[in-house]
C-alpha cells in the first residue's frame, strides 16, 4: 500500500476525521474507534514509515518523547491506574495499518492481562467526545 492510500496519512491530512487527543509538528494522537478500553489512543509519527524497522533511528528519540508525554497526559486526565503500550510489526504480529504506530491502552486495577482481541466493538460517539473533553480540560 502506498502512502497515498494510507488511512493514517489521510487522518493526518484531515481527509478522514478523527478524535484528536494531541497534535504537534511531529506526531498525532487520536482515539481508536474500536477501543480495547476506555481512552484507547493511537499515536503516529506524521512521516509515513511502514513499521518499527523503517523508522530512522534519528526520529526515534523525539517520537518516544511524545509517546511519554501523551501517555502521562492520558494517565492524569482519565485517572487510569495503568496502561499498556503495544506496537505490532508485520501482519503476522497483528499489524493491520501499514503506518508505524503505538497503542496506548488504559487499564484499571483488576483488568487482568491484556488481550488483543480482533473483531472489537465500535465506540459510541458520545464516549469519544467525553474522553476528548476530559483530556482537554
Ligand atoms: Zn501513512
């Protein structure tokens, strides 16, 4: 799939709407509309890289700085007990979108081990709006 057809590049361009958690020159973070938990967020670099192996080392430091900042923001604003960072490489590992991304998956006490279950349920728009409101407060 070329960059032109990449769904995440289209989200960056604004061709596809998203619930934005955070944005700057380097990254965009938005809510996953098929969330594994309340506040499940995806963070992507604005430059298109297929996956972890394609991201230049020089870009990694700044990306991880943003990943940390956004994780801390979600932890604080959504008052979660913890979170998983998940990053899949190649279809065999569950990579669906061909644009490097991290999942920030909020967890609460008693949630148990994380299960990445396919065929998830789409989030309600009101919930997504509520989450964005809490983060922006
Ligand atoms: Zn892309």
